[in-house]
């Protein structure tokens, strides 16, 4: 099969179109013929070994997010059958830990990532555990199916707290922040304010949602709150930039007793003024990935009931043009980039 893999040495410049023997599914596994894959923030970090301590060994097939058709099932697979159109949960879990055995699969410390430690989705064929295959209904076409992983991050983060009638501050208008804004609107938040320092991203957010967008490099959040007649502060904060400055701003503009879900990954250790967190009695929840499989259930149900995030896909390109897609992502001058194997 044809694969795009980091070959010989680390670094994006070492990504090459190569070939590998076609994989066969083992017991409990399914083999997918990939239809579409999408570039994730993680895929920019993996080639430079920047994704924590998680990165696997070379050669490594990139990408974790995609859609495929099941073409073969291994022994013992009953829930999935040949011909099914599925997306794959990219976290492969063990079954030994306390959390996994309690059914909290997304909290399993033994998790390995597709396209991180095990062969990724940027290949003609992908082998995953049948357990990880998610059936896609007709309402979820291939390109939306290819971005369900980051949509799942947005859904898991946004649904961490009750949003009905609440005022929400989202810091970071990357694809995930924008999709989170759409989710907040879908489930009944009142004011949704999204900040960034990149006008392209804020304009994209305006196309996807009716959230109020703020470029914090030249506008004051307090002024925006005043225009919205907000008195005390945001009820909920969704941190989706990884920028320490954005977290500080969020703490400053939350109501007493407000709640923060932290998804954005800072590039290194950061300093937090915990006094402000404590004296505001804030609740902070760290978010990793998405819940298996409740987030998948909710997000597909929301897509079937009117949640529309299609405009967050700004670029569709042939798999062979991946380098252009990666470059756009690095510059921040795109939403989601979907790569097509056809
Ligand atoms: P992205 O990098 O495309 O978007 C981040 C946005 O934050 C950018 O548009 C950037 O301009 C903006 N930003 C930078 N400084 C800012 C500031 N001071 N205030 C407001 N915005 C600012 O990332 P994405 O793909 O949308 O993902 C969002 C974040 O979530 C990233 O940090 C990513 O690493 C992280 N992430 C975490 C998980 C997890 O499991 N915890 C999963 C996926 C992504």
C-alpha cells in the first residue's frame, strides 16, 4: 500500500510517499480502505518529536483522523462488518488500568495514538481495533467524518459544564475553538465570545457561528462585555489556544465561581497566579481527547440535529499535496485541511 510516512529521520522534510506491505487484520481488528484524512495540530508536532513523550519510532505513518470503508474483519469481530463506513477513535487503549476497567476508557494511562505511536491514517489502508470503529450515519459525509476527532475535542470540552443560558468565553479561534462555539450555540448558551490574535481565524469563526469575535491584540474584552450588557463576567471559559496570556485573561474575565475547561496545550511550563484562581473560587477541568464513546454519540447526534461545522473545512486537497496543507496549518491561515485519497 501507499503510505505517507516520516522516513529515515525526524522532521516534516523527511515525510515521503513510500510503500509498505498491505496490513491484515488480526483477531478483534478491522481493516479500513481510507477515503479521507484530516491534518490535526498533533500532526504538526509529531514529525518534530514535539508531541510530549508520546512519539513512536521511525518510519512512522502520520495522521490520526480519517474515514474509511471496512474491507476486512479479523476473527471475533461482530459489531462491524465489511462495507461499513467508519471513523476511528485514534486512542488505542489497554484494558488493565483501573480507569479502563471502570469503563472510563479515555482515562486509560496506557493509551497509544494512531499516527503517534502506531501506524497512522495517512495510508491507503488502516488497521484498528474494531472497538475503535465508529459507524457514520448518512448525515455525516466523508469530509465531516474526517474531522470528528477535533470536533470531539470541541464537544467534550464544551459539554464539560452546563451551558444552557450561560455566557461563554472561548480563547483561541483555531478549528477546535470555532467548532466549540458552534456547539455552545447548538446547546443553548447565551453570549458566546471567541478571542484570538489572528484575524483570519476570527473571520472564519464569523462564517461558522454567530459568536462575538474579539481580536485581543487590539480590543479590550471588558468593552465587549459592556456592549453585551454583561455585568459580572463569563460563567464558563473554554481555553483552546494554549497561550498562557489567554488563560490569564480568562481568569480575569470569569464570574466568581466560574468554570474553566482547559484543552489548549501550552508549549512548555507556564506560570499561573493561583491566588486569583482561588479567590475567585474557580473550577478548572483539564481535558484530554474525548470520552469513549459518549462524546462520539453526542457529536453524531448533534450533527444529525442541525449542528453545522462544514465551513470550518477551508481546504480540500489531494493526499499528495499534503505539504501545502501542513504549511497552511503552521501559518494559521486555514481552518481544517482534508486530504483525499481518491
Ligand atoms: P490551533 O493552534 O489551530 O488554534 C489555536 C488558536 O489560538 C490560534 O488561532 C491562535 O492564533 C490562537 N491564539 C494564540 N494566542 C492567543 C491568545 N493570546 N488569545 C487568544 N487566542 C490565541 O489549534 P486547534 O487545532 O484549534 O486546537 C486548539 C488547542 O487545543 C491547541 O492548543 C491544541 O494543542 C489543543 N488540543 C488539545 C487536545 C487535548 O486532548 N487536550 C486535543 C486537540 C487539541
